[in-house]
C-alpha cells in the first residue's frame, strides 16, 4: 500500500530534488539526508574525473538509491553517463525518484528498479544483463553484505564507490563486530579513522582476490561518521597478486606511539621474525591491527584531476605515507599549546622530511620523521 507523505523540492548542485518534508528516517519509508549534499558534491567530482578517463557512454548504478539524490545528480550533472539505474526496495522512494527525474528532464537516461540490492546487482535486468561502469553502494551501517555481489556486477576497470556509517565498529569501539564484518581487528588510536578506511579497503581487496578480481584505491574521505571510498575494480588474477602484498597489519605501540606496517606476505613467508618489543621504547605494548589494506589509499593522478576540476580543498595533494599524527593529541600529552600545522610541516620539510596534511583529519600530518623529531619540532615552535 502506498504511503502518502508530505514532500518538498530542494536544490543540490544544479539539480532539483523532490524529498520528504521531514528528514527523520524513523517515521518514513524513504529518507533524504540534507547533510549529504557536500558528500554528493564530492561524488560528482569523482564520477566526472572517472568518466573523463573512459571512452564511450557509461552506465551508472545507484544500488541503494533512497529518494535518488546521488543517481539523479549523476544523470543531471555528470558528463559521459548515458544510463543511470536507480534501485530501491521501497516503492515510496522510487516514486519520489521518478518525480525528481521528471523535474530535471532526465527521463531518457534514467531507469528504475525495485529489488533487494543483491538481486538487483546479480540480475542487472535494466542494463540487459550488462555489467556496470560505476556502482554506488550507500547503505545504513556496514556495506559488508553487498561487497561480493557489488564487485561481481562491475566491468573490468569499473568504479566502485562505497559508504560505511558504522564508525564505532571501524574505529575500534566494537572490535569483535569489526572482525565479523570486516575480517580485521581495528585499533583505537589517534589515526583510528585511517585504520577504519583501511579495514574497508582490506575487505574489498580480500573479497576481490577470492573472486579473481583486484582493487585499486582512487580516493577516500570521511565526514563525521560517514566513510566513503572510491576504487577501480580489475578483472583477472595478475593484479590480484599485487593486492596480496597490499594486505597486512599495522603495529602500534600504545606506550610511545611508534607504529609500522607489515605485509601479510612478510608475516607468513619471511624467515626473519620481528621482535615483539617496541623498537622505539623497548616496551611490550605493541598491538596488532588488521589484516587490512596497507597499500596506497589514493591515486595521486586521480586526486589531482579532481582538484584541478573542482578546487575543493578535500582534493588537495597529500602524502602516501601510512598513519598520521594528530598534533592536538600530541601537544595535549606534552602539555604545550599546538603550533600552526603549516609551521610544523615547513619545519619538517626544511629538515629534509616528507610532511603533508591529511584529508582524514584537519589537525593531523603525515610524515616520515620519527616521533622524537616531531616532538622536538612541536616544542621548538611554541618555545
Ligand atoms: Zn614504544
């Protein structure tokens, strides 16, 4: 039975969207999150950058479309997409999406589907069984149940964009749930959001390898409790072997903050065995996170194109070094005030160190400088 709901029209980017009058998901069978506009703005930049690297016209699938905000914006604002398929199990959501599609005159591009998500991804009836060029999976909570059918539904070289909102799980509040949903152990550290991101990429890569596929991360960011990743999916075993060494562990010393990554390959196939003591403070306070993704979590070329096209600060250049240092947390422990982040970066750079900001935390830096050196720069700057 159709449920009558009050609707309103809002504008996002250059797209008009018919959405429920109230934003509360609890009372209504469909949902639109107005705070998602910024995240969807970022998506459009990413999809445009991806489409500009591909020949021909592309098929986009919005697998958990809700009232269709992301998919309809792709149909209206992104270039290169000939077909956008909006799937949602709720009739109310699809009815709203249909109204928005008409309002934006994109009816020719848009197709609708009302299926459970894995059934939609497996059958792909709306594209005549063809695999998708771009797939978005944007669930409440974890995307874990949809990874297998999502990966299988993409063409070779297709793009998978994925959201996760279970930040408590990914950041280490519920480690047993993380082991079940992401197959890896999280770490409650100053860079727990990065660990969470690497758990998502890790699950993607480990699932891909099982299916003789592989992934190549392009970009990721988080906004409060909302994690977003963008990855290219490749078909075939050759790149799967590369993914093997990009799965590993993060070792973190909870006494002094020392950290390092080690590949699964090295753990299981190397003859040398690492000592269990922290190489920095010699304590036995090292904990292991993972298995997770220890490779790059961005493609610099892709991020550069996104920055050039949008000038959004989220796409500013960033180092590939794993794990960041939260300067506010460090200075809190040291009992000094926090200097300007750019001064810290400049000082480290002039000492010959690599150092950059990170889009995963506005108060943090990535650097190859060891901890004592970062501390002495912080002290020097507030003296
Ligand atoms: Zn230590």
